[in-house]
C-alpha cells in the first residue's frame, strides 16, 4: 500500500478526529498559517518499502497529532509528490524538498508554533517544518 492509499484511507476512514474529516471555515478572529513540511526525500519514496502495518502506524501518529492540534487545523493537508518549478526560462523539476503542507489557524505565530510541538514529521531524519503567516490581500 502506497502512502497516498494509506492517507486516503486515514482521512476518509472512521475513528478520526472530527476536524480531520470536515472542511473548516477560517475563524475571522484568527490568523491563518501555511505549514510546509520539508524533507530530503518525498513521502512517497520514504514509504515505498513500508509494510501496510508500518504505513498505518505512521498515519496513526499524524492523526494523534491532528487530534492534539484540534480546531487549530483548518486543512490537514496532504503529502506532495513530484513538483515542477515554473520560471521565465521554462519548467524544471522542483528541488525545494517540500513534502507536504497543512493550514493552521492561531492567534499568533507563537501559538501556531505551539501547535507543531512534537510533530511527527520531525521524526524523519533531515526533516524540517516551515511556517508562514498568510497575509490578507487588500480589497479581497
């Protein structure tokens, strides 16, 4: 079973936190944060040789984190694969190492960072998490 199958089963399955199964509206009093998961290898390649049991256990720790983060999660996100970079000279393979994303909402950057304490992505050697505040667009 590949990572996307395990993920699809997990986010559409039973026994998950309610917020991991539903679409959330942004709380107008909260700031939205884009969380990018970076890693030296893609989630797909990291999981390609994993047994179904090992893959399911990996998803369990993510779902445990999601339950802890609670309503701070706007969009649990998804693993990302094979990206492309579009530039003025054409299209090339992306090299940024972005392996997935999540959208959070919190009162402040510090509060968003607290939601990421003990995050399971950091168990992967060489992995890191980048957090960006989503700024309001004037007139929109």
